């Protein structure tokens, strides 16, 4: 796609309890929002997208492409965000690209030569983790750790979190190390997504899924907890 094809690009991040939206319009202008929605993504997402479009004096049929966060994160939130993105894309016949929180973290840590272990909330007291080195990571290395494992992990080297909210209860530190929090918003999502779109890297909508659904270890652990809870 050319720059002219990407005048108005919508970004959606529903991976946490804070619904983050962004809109690049007229190629070089941007509006964005972030609101605590807890578990109400489904009730609010369409209205919030409409509010964002109205602030830029655009209608939904003027959106040229969508960038959506693929997580990891809230199961329900991610599903709702992806469903909204796919629905708009189908209605407007426009492309959608996915960007993960680990990709955002890798970009934010691109100037670090030393490895940083990045944590993303999974389920209560458990986290996805992956090592980021010099701005890159291996998706196949993503695994899960429990809250109790984190102090020992911090003793081995730097640890950073992304997508963590105050409700996640991860305020831990150990052995003189401080845990870094990686702050981001939809401008980061747009930057990475626009690079993908410009390079033509957007695929079949049916293959666009939350990142953690591709990780069998996480699926198994989640299913085991569900089974234990129902037994």
C-alpha cells in the first residue's frame, strides 16, 4: 500500500482493562483515547470508536486500514477488539494487521544491548514472559511464569512489564533490582502497524487471532485451571 492509501488508519487495543484507541488521519494528524472499562469492552468499544472518528470529522467508511493489538492479555477483551476490527474491515473491504505487546516492548527496548525479560499479564498471578534482546524476540520462546517465580527471575537480570494495570498485583522487586514498566499508547501500535501495511504484510482475516491462543503451554495451563475449578 502507498502513503495515499493510508490516510486514515484506526488502532484498537483491548488487551487490558484500559481500552486504548488511536486514529491517524489526513496522513499526519492523530487523535487517541484511553479509558478504564474493566470488563465492559463489548458495551463501549463501538461507541468509543465512533467518538474518536467524530473528533477527527471522519465517518467509519473513510477508514483505510486497521491496526489491532493481538495481546497477550484479556481473553474477552482481545476477542471483542478483534471482532470489532474484523467487522469494520469486512464492511469497508480494508486490510487489518495485528501487533503484539511483545512487538511494542521490543521496539521500546531497541536501544538496550542487554537482554530484558518482558512480562505480560495472563491469568491471576501468572504472566507471559519472553526475553527481548536488542529490540528483537523469538515468538516461539514465549512461556508463562507465576508471580512467585518473578523475584528469582529479577535476580538474574532486568525485568520489565507491559500491559500491567494496578489490578494485576505485580508490584514486586528483589535482590536490588527494580521492575521497569513499559508505557505505551496507540501511537506505538500505529507506528508498527503502518510499517506492516506499507510493506504489504497483511493477511487473511481468518488467521488473525490473539497471540496467546497460539501458545499451547498457555492453553494447557488455562484449561487445567478451568478443569480444577469445576471439579
